[in-house]
C-alpha cells in the first residue's frame, strides 16, 4: 500500500483514540466549540482517506491476478479435427497414387515421367560417353556399369523368379487381395543380343560400337501408351545423322505392355523393369556428338521448353580409335 496512505491511517487512529478516551469525554462537555473544530478536522481526514482507498482499490483491480479458469490453457487450444477412419485413409492414398478423373499418378500426370540410361557417367556438362576403342582403361568403367545393371536379368534368374507372359497386353492383377504378391514377367538378358554382354563381354566398346541401356521410371499403377506400347528413337542434337550412323535397338525399340502396371515394391517383389538396348555400330571416330533418345507415346511429353529431361535422355558421345 502507498506510504502516504499508511501515515494517514496512523493519524486517523490517533485522532480516533483521543476522542474515545475519558478525558476526551470531559472535553466534549466543557469545550463544545473545540470538539466541533476537531470533528471538522476528522471529517476532512476521513474524506481524504476515502479517496486514497478508492484509488488504491482501482489499482488493485487493474493488477489483480488471472482467475484459475483463465490459466487453463487447454480451453484456448483449437479443437481437433474428427479422426478419419482407416478405410478413408486408404481411399485417399489410392486416389493419390492413381486419380482416374485427372489421370494423375502421385499427383503428377504421365508427362512428368521419363527414363534413365546406363552407363550413367556424369560430368559437369551432363552424361558423357567418351573413350578410345584401343584403350581398355578408357571404356572399362562403362562395361562394368552395364554388367552390374544386367546381373538381375540373367536368364537363369529370370526363369527361376518370374513367369513368361503374353506379349502386347497389360498384365492386370487387380482381382487379387490388396496385400497379395503379384507375379512378374520375365525379361531375359539374352534378348539384348550384342548388347547383352554374353557374346561381347565389353558390350562393343573395344570395337568402337558402344551400347547403352534405357529404362522407364517405375510408376505405381501406370499404364503407359494407353494401350499402345511407348517407343524410343535416338538421334543427334548437335552433329549430323551421317556422323552418328546407324542406330540399333534390342530386343525392340518399345517397352512392351506386358510389364505394366507396376504394383509396388512390396507386392511386385520380383518385378524387373523392361529395357531397350541401343547400339551405335557405325559412329564416326573422333567426332564429338550430342545424342538424344526420346520416349514417344500417348500421354508422353518429350519436347518441354522448360525441362530438357522430360521424356528423354541426352548425352555426349565421342569414340576414338
């Protein structure tokens, strides 16, 4: 409480005590005029005290602590949203993976998907295949990358794990239980001919006739081409077609429909992505070329002005003697 208020309270107590003593009573009888003066003084002090107490009370009101209910912060938290059932969550996930209305996979349209290549040796300018046919150390890294890529495609492995499927038709397995394992179609290494690494262990690099492998990205539920196989073509972006020479594809320049749809890693345990091998048997020596291989098919975009990797792969190719 304010110090001046305390002083006034003590003064008031002193005055009140003086008025209430026996001597004070006598003074009231003998000196009525003096008593009247003191009464006026008391009234004045009482009025000042009342004002001081009123001001103090207002200060207490302004600084009074929060009520216990106000300290219950739980009441200020936003109310939680109703919990979704497991069935609803699974439905949302299925729609995200494949939306039949928007034709989107994982929120993206088919135009967003492309392919990868092997060997994938990257430099500051992009993918690069540069070597001298007579220098084994210059192309050995390419041959090793291709061999590692093709190990799961060994004929014996494919015959043991996967089944022979009917070609040129989607292999639909939607009638199985959601968690049931799906069968996978064989893709045998021997189908890649001179790019299989079975007859030519160096994949043609020692003869200046290099091979590359192309593979489409895996997409859950994707049915590429809308009933027509997606095909591949390769050509020069910088240079001439004569300098690039012939381009050969094994087993064909298409991704067969029987390998689709893909049901995911957990259900499609032994799934083997189809490959297209590309061979350059007559490329001009000591000529720096920029080569592009593109996907072609319904729903595929390969000429985006903003994304040069969309639906295609590009690389530099230079073969020396």
